[in-house]
């Protein structure tokens, strides 16, 4: 009997931050490099900027925690995510 392994890619290759060798510094560098390269070739460069400050408030915490468990995320990290919307101050 043959077993097949299915790999689930949770993060897009463009996802930076909290990943090995894909820091937000690298994301900034990549963006600047791509824009300057396009400008050097006289391509039109445009951008869309979205304010995501309140994005976490739009996520249903119960669904998020359920999805995390499905991917095997439990314990302290899950508890951190669970506490994130309620135990923060600035």
C-alpha cells in the first residue's frame, strides 16, 4: 500500500515576518528593490496601502483558535493568541 503525503502551504511565499530568513527588513528591501528596478526600466509603479491596525478585531477568536488546533498549535502559543485581543494595552 502506498502512502501519499500532502503538504499544506499555510503561508504564501510573499509572507514575511516571524519566518526564518524572511524578516520584515527583507520585506522592505525586496519592496524597495522591486520598485527601483521597475522605475529604472521606466515601468509604471503603483501601490495600495491598507491600514490593518484593527484587522485583528475582525477575526472571530473562536474560529481562529479552532483552526490553530486543527494545525496542531496548542499550549502556550495558543493561549497567547487567545489572550491577544483582551490582554493588550498601549
